[in-house]
């Protein structure tokens, strides 16, 4: 995979397979703004694809993207 097109905004984050995943239903908290790559025309370059293993079993698919500054937005989640 060398390029990807986003059809909706995607949160920008880091993955650490040694930490537990936060489950939305179990961790109530205040909403905060988080960085995201906006959906839009054009493709984003994929630098790397990783499949980090989770401590509790299973794995994630992680894409390392090159996101231009004009495609970075803040979303409230």
C-alpha cells in the first residue's frame, strides 16, 4: 500500500501494543479536542504499514501517513 484516500476524518494517534486499549463505555470523561486528518480530495502517502500485537491477543492495523498541515484538523471526541 503506497497511498490512501480518507472518506472521513481519521484520528491521529500513536499505538503501543503493550498498553491496554481504552474502551469508550468504561472510561467516562470530559470531551477534548484531538488531532485528526480530514477527509478530502486527493491521496495521502503511506510511509509504513504495521500490525502491532496486543497484549490481550489480536492485532491492530497501523498506517504511518504523511499528512500535509492543511489536512490536520481538531475534532472533539
